[in-house]
C-alpha cells in the first residue's frame, strides 16, 4: 500500500477529485457535505496498477492549517491541487511552504476544474513554484472531476509516483502518530493513523510518550479489512486495550516499548527564517502532534526548543514551526539533538551554537559518540543514531580518545591516593567513579583492566608497582612484634588491648593485611599469613567431622577466634558444613591446599626485610 495526502487551497476540488478517483466519500461529517467544505481529515482508497493507494484528504481553509499539518505530517507524498479557474491562491502557497518545511519530495500536481478555465497557464505557474521547493519537478495533469477529463492520465501519474516511492523499513521501531481516536461499543478504544515504518501485529504491547502503562493491540484493520499483521506503509485502525487507552487522542503516538526517548528539550536547525526573528512562543508540528514550544536562538539558523509536553523525537526528524493565526511563513525544523547538554555557564550558548554548526541532522554514530564521550547503546538507538562500536563495559560505548584520556586520569588519581594514604594506598573503585564523574561503576572496572599501570583487588585500585603497600616503619615494627607473638601461639589472635598497646588501629591492620604481612580473619582478628591452610591441616588430622569446640581445642585457641576462623575456612573452601553443628575438611585437590610461598610465614623474616627484598 501507498499513502498520499492532498494539499491545496480551499474550494479547489481536493475532495471532489479523490471522490472521483476512488468512488468513496472523504467527507465524514454531514456538515461537511452540506457546506461543501472539508473541516477534518478524510480517508479513502483505491487500487491502481495492482497497488492499493490510500488518500488522506485535508482541509484547505486557512483556519484549519493545523489539521492539514496533522494529515500531511506522517505521509511521504502528496497530490497537490490547484484550480484552473482560480489559479494560485494564499493557501496554495502556505500548503506548499508546509510541504517544503517537512522536506516532502514526492508529488503529483492536479490542475482541477479544467472544464471551467484554461489549465495550461495555471499548470505552468504551479509547476514552476513546486520546482523551487523540496518537491522539485513533478508530473502534472489537467483534470475535471465533473466531466472525468484527465482522470485516467492522473491515475497513471499516481501509479508511477507510487512505484517510485522508497521502500519502507518494516523492521523499524514503531511510531504510529494518531489522527483519530474513538470508542466502538463492545470493542473499546480504536485509533487510526498512517503507519510509515515498522510492523504492527495483534498482541503487540505498545506505549505512548506520556501514557501511564502498556497498551495491548486487541485488533487490527487496514482499509476496513481485518489483519493479524500489517507492515508499512499502510493506513491502520488499531483496537487497543490498557491503562489510559480511553484518553488517547490525535497528536499522540503508539511506540515500541523501551526504544524511544521522551524529549522535552531539543536543539534544532531552522530553515525559512532567521531564528532571531522568530517569536518566543510558537507551535511545533510533527507527525499529527501540535505542541507549543519556547524558542531560544543559539546560532544564525539553530535554536533550542523547550516543549510544553514531551514528544518521541529522534535525530533527523523533520517538523514545522508555525505561529498560530499569524501571517508568517511556516519554518522547517530538523532535529539535531534530542538530549542536548544544559547551558548553565557563561558562554555556553555560543559554544553550543558552534557545535551545532557542525551537525547535519543525519544520524551519525561516530560523531555522536565523539560529542558525548560516553553513551549507552540503548540510548543511542533511542536517539535514532546507529551504533558505531562495541561496548567497553555493559551497555556503555566510549569514544576512543575520551576512553584513553579517562585511563590516564584514573591512573593519576590512583597514584595521588597512594602517595597521600600510604596505609591505604588502594583507591576504592566507587571513589574513583565519583572523582572521574562516571555514571557507572562498571566503567571504572573496565578502565582499570585496560590500564597497565593499575591493578585491581578487593574493590580497590593500586599502582601496578605498589600492589602491596609499603608499611611505614612504626607500623612495620608493631607488626613484627605481633608476628613474634603469633609465632608462639599461631591461632591465638591478639586481644584488642594488645593491638592498642602496639598502636595497631583498624587502618594499620588493614594496611598490614593489604601488604600481606597479616591475614585478616574478621574485624580486629588477625593471624599470620598462611594460618588458614595451617589450621586446615590441623583440622584434617581430626578423626571425623568436628564441632567448633573440638576445632577450638585442636587449634589451641579461644571461641572468639575459632568461630570466625571456621567461617573464614568455609568461605575459602577449606572446610564445609556437614550439619548445623559439625564441619569437615574438604580434600586438598582444587582447594589451594599447598601453601603459597610468603616471606611473612617465616618468623625470622621481619617487615623491614619485606620492605627491602634485595636485602
């Protein structure tokens, strides 16, 4: 199917022409037929050369330009109508300006009422006017809906136009702009629109940009025929059910869930008039929506629009800015950025204008990534921009230069922290995230993994050459004294009083554990490195499963130490529970039973020796 909209001045015979082409009545209301004046959108269709061709008939009166915009907004081609006996008129010019602003490139010109006047001068004038816009040179036909003259030629021209239209993307994310919404008894809410891209199926779950929940497609029609699935391009009527369905109206859109952003502020390029001359408040027309916006000029042809309600916009969208009831020519809008940065600092507006000057409005993944530095893949897709690279972490994409700079900054921060905190040289990863202003901890982990100058351990980042921190002399001496105590009773962890006597607070103990000088079992409970495997060897000599009391006696320690030590061994996979009371040792195979070489296991090696391995 192909869908065209009509365009042209009031009373130039648009409705009469599509009535003659299709045999269907486009005026849906009795008042329209009584007055001979189209007041709202009409929908009719026919078959040409084996192709279904649907028409969206729009009103031509100047009071209904907003309705005309709702009709042509989602449609890729037009049937432009000029009457032979009246020639070019004000609404002919405004409708053409709207089409040019939207960038419509496909049209057929019909010079109607050719039985009432010479069509040739009017045709020549209209063809020239259309050629100066986005429509370019178009096929033209002189017709009369009354006598039937030229209708066959017009059908041939329309068939040729339909065949030349670009193929739609039936796999695209759905954005169905609604032009009607009504209630059918026994079925509920039905909405209609022109499906320009994507595919719609019964059972689909859809959302709106501002709706309260998910809507389900209960039924689907196209040209009064029932379907289970309809692909673009098509006129569709959709029976929807769900929260907020009864409140649907023209100007809203049904959307594929999680694929669109709700845009309330957007940066755009404006054509047709310098932005400095625009009123502060105008109306933005896109699809079937008409939304008041506030204009903030940035550059000569760029501006920031603040919308009165959020819309599902994407980079490259074409729209129209129009002053309601005004005499200004409608301006064209190309969406450049649907997630623009805040302009809070002095000079930010000028800097942003310079940046917008480099943007074309054509979705460019690499350029977008370069501007943002970091962006989530799903958000880039929701902006309408192709994904240019693989993620660096999770769903995050990074510009290569920005990623390299972040690696260097992270390494510098880690070095600064190690120098400033010799007892705690490891910079916590969460602190690193905040220092770099990163939105996700996963990015810190990925940066550390890609930076050879860093090592990560236990949620902290260390300089690669000081993974085990150097203990200050007083702390080293205290740890040496503690090691001598533990050499006499390896599983009798020092009491809090002894630790305080030696000046070993929590920070010093953490540094000693990080340096590998002590093994931290629990808060304020430390043993010699390797004590875990030594304890497992002692417990393995017991005749069978053992209780905590039996383990305490075998290890010659206190309950204060035995209980957390057993839990520590469980966590290391050296022991395991048999029931609520007893444990057993696991086999040495695969559990690291062989003790790692460590200078601190030898009580004759001091902390000073460990600080100076060449000694």
